[in-house]
């Protein structure tokens, strides 16, 4: 049979763990609530600007590719592929240059200072 103080230690550990977990969840919830309130403030500012008749600030909104012309999509794809190929070629060239430095290392004369 376990002594009474071991049960007290177990329960104290469990209660402290529970309080730590609740504090962690409370902090995470607080951060999420503050982010939500900030987003609501920005939305309220936008609605106030619209009701005053001011122009909406330009924003990068998501535009689905379904409504884009196929020629524009192909052109954008070609640009991305060309940029990717150029990045790969630059990386390949720098890798080759680094490799050549390892192979054709300049000779250095080493003299023995003890002699």
C-alpha cells in the first residue's frame, strides 16, 4: 500500500498539469480572439469607407483560373517554366564552378618553418 503523501504528490502533479494545460489553451484562445478582433476592425474601417462613398483600396483578390482566357494561362505557364529553367541553369552553373574550384585548386607552396 502506498503512503498517503504519495497520493497527495500524484494529485498535486495532476492538478498542476491541468492548470498548465488550461493556461496554454487560454493563451492560444486569447491570441486567436485578438487576431479576430483586429480583422473585424479592418473590416469595420472598410465598411465605413464604403458608406462614406470613398473608393475601396486595391487589394490582391483571388481570381479563379476558370474565368481566365486559356491563352493568358499558357503565357503565364510559359513564363513560370522559363524562370524555373533559368534558376536551375544558374544553380547548375554555380555548382559546376564550385566543383571546378575543388578540382583545379591553385598550388600553394608550403615551407617547413622548423627546418
